[in-house]
C-alpha cells in the first residue's frame, strides 16, 4: 500500500499589535492580516482543522482557570472553501475513511530556534479500538471521539506553558483510491515581548519591520523575476509560433506535392483500367460473334438433320403403307365374295387403323413444321439480339448462353418426340399386322370353306 504525507506548519508571533499567520502549501507562502488582539487561531489543512482558543479563563474560574482550548477536528467531505481563503485546494488530501487521530506536544515549552533535541509527547489518541476518550491528567482535560466520517480531540489547557507550546495533530486515513495517507497540522507560538512595546503597544517591533522589509524585497524580486520569465516566455512563444508556421507551410507543400503525385498515379491507373475494360469488351464482342457463327452452323446442322429425319420417316411410313396395302389387296383378292360380317368388321378396323395412322402422320408432319418454324424464329431472334446495338455485352452473352441451352433442350425434346412418334407408329403398325395375319387366315379359311368345301355331306 502506497503512503504519502503532507505537513503544514503555522507560526504565530503574538506581538501586541501584530499577528502574522503563514499557510504553507506547495512551497507558496501567503501573509495574513494584522490584528490588534489575539483570542483564537484556526489552522486548517484539507478537512483537518487545528484550532486554539485563548483567554478563556471564564471556563474554569479559580486557580485552575483554563488558558486555552485546543481542538483538532477532521470531517470527511467537509467544505474547505468555507473555512479557507485560498480557493486552490485541489492538491490537498481528502479522506474517504479516517483510521486514527493523534495529538502531540513538543517536550520544550518555550520556543527555541534549534528544535533538533525536542521530542513529541502523545497527548491523546483515538483509534477504532478506542473510539472515545475522556480523562483529566497533567493539567489537561482531554475529550476525544472517532465516529463514522469524523474524528475530534478537544483539550482544555490549564498551564500557561502548555498554551505557548507547539502542538501537532496527525490524522491517518484512506483516500478515494484506497491508499493510506497521513495529514499533519502543526501549531507553533512565540511568547509576547513586552519590552518592545511603545506607546501602549501601538508601534511595531524592529524585528517585525525587518520581516516586512524582507518580505517586500522578496515580493519585489519575485515580481521582477516574474516579468523576466514573462518576457522569456513571450519570446519563446513567438519563436515557437514562427517555427510552427514554417512547419505548417512545409507540411502543406509536402501534402500538395504528395497530392499531385497521387493524382497523377490515379489518372494513370484510371487510364489502365479503361484500356483493360475496352479490351474486355472487344473480347466479349469477338466471343459473341463466335457464338453467333456456332448458332448458324447449329441451325444448318439441325435443319439438315430434320430434313433427313423427315425424308427417312416418310420413306418408312410410305413403305409400311405400301406393304400394308399390298397385303390388304392380296387378302381382298383371296376373299372373293360372300365375305362374312367378321371379315367386313376386320376390314373396317383395318381402314380405321389406316385412317389413324394417316392422322398421326399428319400430326407428326405438322409438329415437324411447327418445331422447325419455332426453331427458325428463335434463331432469327437470337441473331437480331446479337446484331442489335442497344444491348450490353454481358446481357447479350447471358441471353445467348441461355437461348443456346434452351434450343439444345428443345432440339433434344423434338428429336426425342419424333423418335417416339415414329417408334409408336411403327409399333402400332407392327402390332396390328400380327392380329390381321391371325384374323385373316381364319376369315379366309371360313370363306374358302364356304366357297370350296373340303368335303360334301349328303
């Protein structure tokens, strides 16, 4: 735990017409006012207050009359500005918790220039173990208390020597950061020098005049030194301002130069990017032209394939019909006359089958024409899209790829449908032929039996 200590000494010169009180804070001394009478002295450091009230003989009349009351008081978060003239108290100690308070007296009862051989004698002390105190001993009545946030020690002095002694009050506590700190206030008095009084105590002593002269000289020297420091500070500040202006100008020049370099670099990069995009666009146009050529070749190839497929399908269907026609003619030739109702029904079914086959052939032909027309329209639309100047290269490429994929799928579906139709037609024809072949012999046999009986029964 870090500890730090602050000490303030107060010296009271009790001349008849002069009271000098010194407050020591951060090596800056303030000279108090001149009073004609002295009856109390208040010494304050932060929340610590050391107060001596003299000439209170009325408290205890008689041989044990009280010559003074010494009070040491410390209150947490007490208002200092109401008790001290100096407003700058930010450097003083402010306790969050008081641990103990002790009051000491110097062993020597007279003021001495050499205090090296003096020692402190404990007068009273309050601690958490002994928070309250009340006793009378050695010509002193001591009353002390340590409460939450406040510590007080009050001593009634009977001996004149005690009233002229040096007292020190120590307060130990914890600050807002939990560090242990010690605050000390000391009181030192000098006896009155009656032999230096002149005209009922209205003249100052020579030592006081010398002290005032010394103080005036110190103040004059301090003011002169302060003026010199101000001139030096003004000169230094002017130099710093000029140096700062030159540095700012240099920095502005460097920034402008750097900005120009970066601007040139940025323009160069923009030019490179534009050239790169132009090359990319030209490449995309070349790719689109290549895709267009591929689509044209694909159109020619598909048209040729469709022509071959149509001619082959026509030949197959014509051959099948011709074979069927020949077979039917042969069957009709064999079934000369007196065809039974079943033969006629069979012929009707065959005629209906032929009619159905013709309808399917016409449907296949119309579907072929529709598919070819659709393909040609899509190819023309793709070509118009590719040669149009209003479309963006990326959109043209995407549409070309999409249409290419769609056309390939449509071509595959068309080819598959055509093959399925051809296969179904051939299957239907081939499936019908065995039935006809099975039915026709039976019908022809019945007809033959009618026309040419194998046996004649009487």
